[in-house]
């Protein structure tokens, strides 16, 4: 029996070798004449590649999108000032000069004026040479648009979306993973994310996508007649919204989309015509980028179909299996889009050890996640927080741009 197995293995290897030799490239199989399509010989030179510094900037913007700029309650702002005061009292070195200046201004505003969250957001951005163009607050979707406005530096736009909060609307958006029904055949997009951008108009009947388009068409978002580079970003749910927004209104621009811990949003066909670069940053054991299920659903679908074939002669088995097949098929097809930038695991607080890996193979990521989970069962949840993304990306950007 062993001899037969060894003989079969050797025969298979020999057959594979012969087949590879026969299919080897030959002179006649190189494609004929070269460079015959003159219209394809001038590829675009304006799309930015991945940048450590831009990743850090957009991580900060994604975190800032969680700021309650839609609130006008003095109490919320006072709490923020109190937290700054606690930091300042514990260790003055924790606050840089610009933050201390902002603290003084906020205290003065709270003492003499009623200020809105939007004004506060504008002050925070102005301190680091960004101009707030406008905020987005339509139903359950929030975000803001700002412009780099420092003399002597090139201007660019940032569109940042807020991620999932402790609000029922956000959790319902995340959970509505079935495909949207009003898209062309063959295209699947997560219904919750799609509706948040297209189907939840405000009192003026303006959707999120329409509002962002209006802001980007304004004079402040232009450099004369020239469009400024645009960078879309967001964390978690915000990253999903940023990616769909990029695909819908900016599929071929000077700019990019950076997402942090974002889930899958659509199938391959949806992104087939998209040219704007997408960089999806994932932190070690972050579990959110692993939902909705990806290729595993295709395997599960085949198993359900196979089970249906095996049990087709069993009375009453067809109807429940048909129902299950339809439900599995609804979730089948979701895939990530963009270049993966993977932040490696570190021991607690040792951010100097973090590495940024480009598109590591899936088997490595599964192994690293298993090692991480083995040490701490709750760590995949903790790995999703925006704070750890910011600290790791700051460390990498500082190390690589000294």
C-alpha cells in the first residue's frame, strides 16, 4: 500500500513537471508586436502612493471625527476643558504649547460666550493649520471636511467620517449586512452603509453624498479653477463610509482613501472601475475588518448546496435548506478593496517595536491573530480602538521621517 502511494506521488510530480515544461514560454508566445497602443503609453502621474505621514494625519482626523461637533451644550465642552485641566495638573509635559493655548481660549469662550461644538472643532483644526470647511450631520452619519491651509505648503482636502458610537442607529447600520436592492445586477454593497450615505436625507432632502459633493464644489475647496487633492478617511464604520464615498463621487482623483479597522463593504464587481488608491490599515488582532464574512461564505455556500443535493430525497428537507442557501448567498461575495497595511502586535506600551507590513499573506495574519488571542481573549476587541492606531502610526511616521 505504501509503495502504491509513493508511486502515485512520484507519478503526479513527473506529470506536473512534464506539463510545466510543455507550457513554458516560447518566443512565439510572448504576445506579438510590442507597445502598439500609443494611447496607453502615458499613465497618470498624479495619484499619491502610500505615505506614513499622511496615514498619521488621517488617523488623527478619523479620531477627531468622534468629537461631538454637532452639540451646542456647554456641559459637554466644559467636561472636555476639565479633562485638559486634569492632564495639565498631573504633568505639564503631557500638553504641548498649542494645546495649552487652545485650553486658555476655550476657558475664555466658556466664561463669556456660548460656543458650539462646530466652532470648537474649527479652533482645534486652526491650531494645526487646517481650515474647517463644513461638518456633516445627517441622521446617523457625521463627519467633516477640512483643508490644509499652511503658507508655503501644498493644500489638500480631508473628508473624515465618524465611526460606530454607542447609538442604536449606528449598530443597526453595521448589522444591516444584506446587499442593497437598488444596484445593478452583479453588484453587492452592504445595505446599511449604502443607505447611510444615500437613503437618509435631512430636512432639506439632502443625502450625505449630495452634501459632500456640494462642499467639494465650493470655492474654498478649490485652488482657483484647479481641484485640490482629496483624502477620504474614517475608522470602523467611518472607514466603510469613506470607501463607498470615494467610489461614488471620487473614483479617479488626485488623492486617496485611507481606512482604519474598516469592515468589508462590497464585492469585487463594485470596485471594478475604481482608480483612486485605497489603503486599508489594520491593527494586529482587530476583528472588525474580518466582517462581514469573506471567502469563508463561499465555502459555506457550497457546503449548504452539497447538503441539499445529498438530502434531496429526504421529505421536508428541501424548504429549510433552500431558505438557508438564500441567506448564506446574501452574505456571500463581500471582499476587501485596497492595499493592506498591517500593524504588527506589540507588548503592552512598547510602541517602538511596531512594524508596518505591506500585504502580508493571510496564513501569517491568521497565525499572528491566534497567538494574540491565545494571550488575551478580549484583545481583538481592544485592538480595534482608534487610540492604538494613532499611537502606532505616529511611531512609524516619526521613525521613518527623521
